[in-house]
């Protein structure tokens, strides 16, 4: 069983997966409790278009995908704040346009088929040292941002109008949070793929809030859940020879059911 840890690619996958998992867990509660959980799914579609565009120009499409997704995240946030378009509609507009652009590029190009499959279901076992560096830097940046801005983010998450009343620059923090989310999504697509990346944002918060007694405790439990799920999801996928992204999401489903059971037993 432990021979898998002798392979460099597996160790790289563990490191990158845990870094992305902790980052998404830190962002999870702030997004889910603001009813913005699906922004992860929408930005994953934008990431699809960004990576496809990047493939047409350079060997590391992530350098093109990241700024494209950041711009899309800011655009979504601007549309949300304008109150002219509902949040879910803003996400849907940007994500559907991005998918359309991505598929148009694929239709007129060539050599995308194998890469497309990896984008859809993830290919975490193919991460390299550059992916690891990006993932760790993103994690450190997120921890620093959360540490310095926790009280303001907490206020914005639970009472947006009161946060504005207390002179918190809510637009600035919304934009910064959107940027961190955008970069996390682009890197996370490498782990579990476009179809499943939103699970790393949605499941931790939903599961943690079944058993947490405070917001801070929910954030910490979300981190523990993602670390547990990603580690054992990768190990399980290797032992059972199944897709790693799918294994991670299935483990998340199991953990969610367990937290529901714990909450039910606690209430009784």
C-alpha cells in the first residue's frame, strides 16, 4: 500500500492537492454563506475557455487562463453589485459565454481531444513542480489575506448592509476575494477537473456547518474535511484504479452523509 509514496508524481499530487484543498476550504464558508457557491462552477467554465485559449499560444496555458478568469470574476462581481442582474444569472451569463468561446476554438483547432478530457475530469497525477509552487504560493497568500481581513470578511458574509454601514470597503474585499477564488479555480481544475471543482468549495462548508458551533469552528472543520477527503481520495483512487477527481468528490459525499448523521444524533 505504501509503495505509492515512493513515486514522485504521487507525492507531487498529494502536495498540490492538499494546498488547493486547504485554500478552497478557507474560501468555502465565505462563498457558500453568501449564496455564491456556484461561482466556483461558473469560473471553472471560464477557466476552460482560458486554458483552451492559452493552449493555442504557449506551453503553460495557466499563465493566460489566470488573468482571464480574474477578469471574469471581477465582471461577475460588478454585475452582482449593480443589482441589475441576480447573482446566479450573472454567473450563468459569463460561464455560458466562456463555454461557447472554448468550444468554438476547439472546433476550428486541432490536437485538443486528450487535453479536453483532462480538463473535464482532472489530472492531478500529472502536476509538476510549477503547479506545486503556484498552489503553495496561493495557499500562503490566502492565509495572509484571511488572517488580516477575517473580521471584515466575517461581517460582510453575515450582514452585508451592516458592514457597509460600519464603513468597511465591501467592494474592495469582494473583489479581492473574487481574485483569490478565480486563481484557486484555475489551479483546482488541474486537480479534479472542470466538472467537479465546485465540489471543493461547496462540500466543505455544507458539511462543516452541520456540526460546527461557530463560524470560526466551521472554517477549521472545513479545512480538516478537505485535507482528509483529498488525501484519502488520492490514495483510494490509486488503490482502486479510478479517476482521482471522482474519488475525491465521492469521499466528500460520504463525509457529508456522516455529518448529517452526527447532527441528527446530536439533536436527538
